[in-house]
C-alpha cells in the first residue's frame, strides 16, 4: 500500500514539473483519495 501511495506522489511530482501545472497535484491527490476509499470500503465489505 505504501509503495502505491509513494509511486502516485512521485508520478504527480514528475507530471507537475513536466507540464508546469500545479493543478495536477490537486487532481491526482483527489484520485488517490478516491482509490484508497474504494479499497478500504471493499476490504470492509469482505470482512
């Protein structure tokens, strides 16, 4: 899980630098949050 989060953050940093668009950080963090919520909801439903 930690590797996934770190890789998303590293990717966001690279994209932000490449496109010089700080709004990408907000968008990608929002997507990360949604993914994590979905993962934990699925785990809760399975248990």
